[in-house]
C-alpha cells in the first residue's frame, strides 16, 4: 500500500502587543526542550491562514529528518 500522507509544516507569525494567547513552554517544569521556545496556544485562539504552499521540496535535510530529503511537503503560513 502506498503512503498518501504529506508532511506539513505550520509557520506561525505572532503579533503580541499585550500578551500571547497561550503559554510559553520555556521552563524545564513544562517541557524537556525549553530552548525551543515553544508556545502552546489556547483553545479558540484566533488564527488567520495567510498562504498554503504545496509541493515544497525538502533539501539539505540532515540527521533524523534526512529520510525526507528530496521529498515534497506542504507549508501553511498562519498569523495570530
């Protein structure tokens, strides 16, 4: 059976004049990788889709993601 799923990368642009609609995951109490500066958005947080790029070719992938080198993915650009 052929795989029909496509890797997808979500790119968020956040504009936070007052605060973010979420929780910063930059503390070891919350995440094993605090240096990633991950943000967990709250449920119902307003997000706008700016663009969707299909067929973006992955190149120069090193390490564990090297498996995807030369394959295509979808990139979704979002704004909060």
